[in-house]
């Protein structure tokens, strides 16, 4: 069995701690509102906190789509 260097052990420890701290951080400033549902397969959301109007007749908004297991199976087909 080979010895693992202390720098590798330390790197792994920092990676685990960093993931625990930053991987589960709460995201502020995002207010996802449902704007469309399709059966029990998918939901579409928009970010109500960050709507922008860069010029006349143009609206910029972030959207996200989430799929249920049934929706993923149908999408893959």
C-alpha cells in the first residue's frame, strides 16, 4: 500500500470543507415564479426579482425548466 502525501490529504480536506460551505449556499435575489405547467411532467419558472427592460419593447428575464421523472422519460424518447 502506497503512502498518500500530506499535501494530497490536505487538498481533499479543503475540497470537502469548501463543498460543504459553498455547495449548499443559499442563493439570494432569485424569486422563481411558476408561469407554465404541463401536466405532471414539467414546470417553467421566471425570476421575478431580476426582470430587465434594456430598451423599448424588449424585456429580459431568466427562466428555468424543471422536469419530473415522467417528464424526463418522455423527453428522452
